[in-house]
């Protein structure tokens, strides 16, 4: 079995919808008959809530073990979202301690890349769900990724898209990541189509992306059903199979499949 595609959602801050996007992309991917695992690298492990599972109290059964020098390739993936081919590797509070402890390890940014190369999970796609910002886990996820997706909050946070892209490219250069991960594009989120400010920001983001030759996906609107699905620990399509917002996730999956 070939090594899986690896996708990471990156942003400068939290609250841009990374986990919502990860969950819905994973669900859409699973509907294509392909296997997918979400690996939670956030010490807040909010992914648990978004897929409706209880937190895992035992650190050895969570993504904490991926950063253990003695990791033996046993991934504790569990089924989620009522899909036999969709799995979650849960996060844990102790990731915060791991973040501090691996600072002194050599080539610490490549821990996940080495782990996946030595012990590739039997999956078609891995999605890393990181906290906001560019901590050591985000850098590890980037170094291990084949593809990157950039969620953008349509608001004040969206005004620095060019600097965000520049920072990601700089990280790829500084970390000498080879092969270079492909940036799939930007995905505007929390969009209010009745707001003149949001319309203006979306236009500015689109212009910046065009200059950088990056794709901009259709914006995800501020949508009560999407919010409700997260509250219920479900993907949007589980609650509303024909919801128009679900088409956006389908489009991203289509682009990923081209790279498979």
C-alpha cells in the first residue's frame, strides 16, 4: 500500500475553523470509499467534542506517543462519525508538556515525518489537526505533509493573508522540507454575505491569492447547521446530506484525489 497523503490545516491563530474543516473533509473523503485518520495535535483536544467521543485519559493511547523515542508504530486509531473507514487518533493535555520537552531534541521538527516514514499507517489520507499558530507541532505537521490547506477567518484576521503565506513558504525553506508540500489553497470561513466588510475582505483575499497563484475555495458561511453539527459531534452531511456548504468540502476532496 502506498504511503498516505498527509494534509495539514495551518493558520496564525485559533478560531478560524480548522477542526470543523478537518472533520468535514475526513467525512467527505470516507464517503468516497477511502480510509482517513485525523491525528489531534492540540493539547485542548477539542477534536473529541467535534466527533462526539469521550476524551482518552491514558496518554499512551493518544498522539503523545508519536513523540516518544520508543514509539513502536502502534497507532491507537478509533472509529468515529459512524464510518468504518474514518478514524481519530486523540490528543491529550500532556501534549503541552511534550511541546516543552522536545525543544532540545535534534531535528525536532521532523519527528512526525520520521515516524510516518518508518511506520506508515494503513490509510489513504492523514489529516493533522493542530492548534492555532506555528508551534513545534504545526512545524512537525508541515514537515510531514504532502498538502497544506489554509483556513482564513473573514474578518480582521484575514487581513494578513500575504504575510501568512510568506511565513509558510519561509518555514518550508528554513526547514528544507523535501518534497515540498503543495498548498491546495485558501478556504475563507465565517463569511457573512450580507456584510459589506466581509465582502470587501473576501475580495482583498482573492486578489492576494491570485497574485500568489493560489486557489481560493468558495467561502464557508456563518451557518447554523454547521455550528449545530459540531455541537452534536457530527459532520454536516450526517445531519443534512444535501447541504450546500458540504459541496465546498467535496471540492477540496476532489483536489486531493488528483494528488493521490
